[in-house]
C-alpha cells in the first residue's frame, strides 16, 4: 500500500492524525525551546517547511502530547524521550502569507492581522481592546497572560510576505514596512508577558527598518546548530523513505548508487551555515517520491523569480559569476527598498546557497545548490536576455546546442 506523503501540507496535527509520513524534527526543536533565549528569527527559502515548524511548535506549547506518540506503526517522536514538561501555554499564531498586499497595502495587512487576533481571542474566550492592530496585539498578549497566569507563546509565519510582494511598488512597500515595524515592536514592549517567540520568513530586513525594533531576536538563520531544522538530510531520507526508494529502484531498474548520485546532483546541495551539512528541499523531494522517481524542477516551478531576474539585469551583474559570489556575514541582512542587492537576496530565496566558507576572512562563497535550480534559473535568464517566449525557449536552446556541437560560432 502506497504511503501518504505530506506534499504541501503544513499542518502538524493533520499530518499526525491522518497518518502521513513525518520526518521527525522534534529533537532539534527540543534543543531550541529548552535552551537559552526566548525570542528567535529563522530565515529559509519558500517551501522549506517553515510553516510546518511553526505548526509543530504550536502543538508542543499547547500540550498536545498525544500527537507525538506512536501512531499507525510509526514510532513515538524524539521529544517524548527527552526532558520536556508538557505544559499548556496560550499560543498566538499569525500567518501573513495570504493577501494581495500590492493592491490593498496596509488595509490588507490590518485585515489579515485582525482576523488572526480575533481567531485567537475566540479560541481562548477573551475579548480584545484597542483602536489599531498594534494596541490590539499588545492587549491580547496581556489579557491571555492575566487570564491563564502563564506567559504567552507568539508564532509569526512569513513575517516578510507583505514586503516581498511589494518590491515593485515602492510607495506601498514603505507604508507596509512602517506598519510592520510598529506591529513587531510589540514583541519587545510585551517581553515580560512572553515565554517564547518565533518569526519566520524568507529574508531578514536590515536594522534600519523592521529589525531596528526587533534587536532582541536571536537569529537562527546561519546557526550551525539549526542548519537542518527545516529540510531533509541524506540520512533522514534513507531512514524515512526506504519504501519509496525501493519502489523507484524497481520501477526504473537502477542501481542504488546510481540513483542516489542522481538524487544528490538534482535535488541536494542547500547549505545554511558554516557547517558542511547539505540539505534537500522537502517539497521537491516529496513530489519526486510521489511521482515514482521522475526528476523534474518541482520546487522551481512553484514560483517565477521575475523580480530577481530584473534585479540582476538592472544591477548589471555578470551572470557567469553567479556561481562564485563572495559575500560577508553582514551582507545577508542588507534588504531594504532603498538598498537592494541581488546577491544576498538570491541566497535567501534559495536560488543560490553556501558552497564554501573562509573562516579567516569570514567570507561565504555562493553557488547554485543543485542541477534543478542551475538549469531552471539559466532558462529564466535565457528568456530575459534573449527576450524570447516560454514556448520558443526550448527551440532556441536546441539551436544553440546544435551550433556548439558543429563549432558554428556565428550561430
């Protein structure tokens, strides 16, 4: 019987109750929530499991221990054998992923925030006071703390989605940035009422904007201890997906070594710290297993990097040097509408990754993570520079290849 793979499913409760395959990240999560510090930020590219991480944290802090036990033949998750008190905390979760921010701006932002705040208030049977989202957010935290006599957990997923969606609309972007700066500032003002905070997103906007009021956050994005908190390692793949692997080997009549070499070349290669630990994108890999071993650009095809392509062209970046970019640690958080650099943004969005690290100079080298991204991104660049349509790109590429084979330089 074919197993259920959680493709695009980010709800931990649903995954566990419906008996989907779950790659156990709870040991790493336990390390985070039981260590020092209480307010954190994590940056990862899209479809890397950030939302599932947020959902899992909510279930832990809500004390849903039964979800972490043995189920449908799957063993209990790692956190069950670790020192953890299954204590219930009031949890506020906000997800800014949905919404047409470019068209509706701060009205859309306030509408979505207030929907999440009202949903939380209803869940815990409290009412919220305040004239705007900032005051209502603070009031909800304070009210939950007073009602339950417990500090509050706040999980904010895709904190930067309104900003990423409005790079091409500067006036809207600046208004959203200012509104978010005030809203996130509540997390610092309400620190005495908070037990744990996590913000996730694709990018980290610089200290002169959003993060000027969030300097209390511990940034996990390049922390070697949490390099694999999202995504799959080679070891996790071999431990969790052996039935799918065996099915592919049988269907495709491949040797195990040949198959894994192709898998690593096409999907592996993401690296999120100085530590030499390579990660697979879970969305692409799960689709690969579900479709019985087809090597297709599943992750790349979920979004077109048109803004990044435009940025590369406008900043006159040599595309032949994209695979050997050198940047410093501080360059990873230079994101502002007034000072936008393509190189670090290409890393944060997943089109480039860390390939090497020079400890003496604190210098990172960036490169394409794998063949999926390299080939697909090259195709996007080809369409931009040659101004050809998607329908004609294949024909143009084949014509170029034929010319190369016969040594026809003019063609």
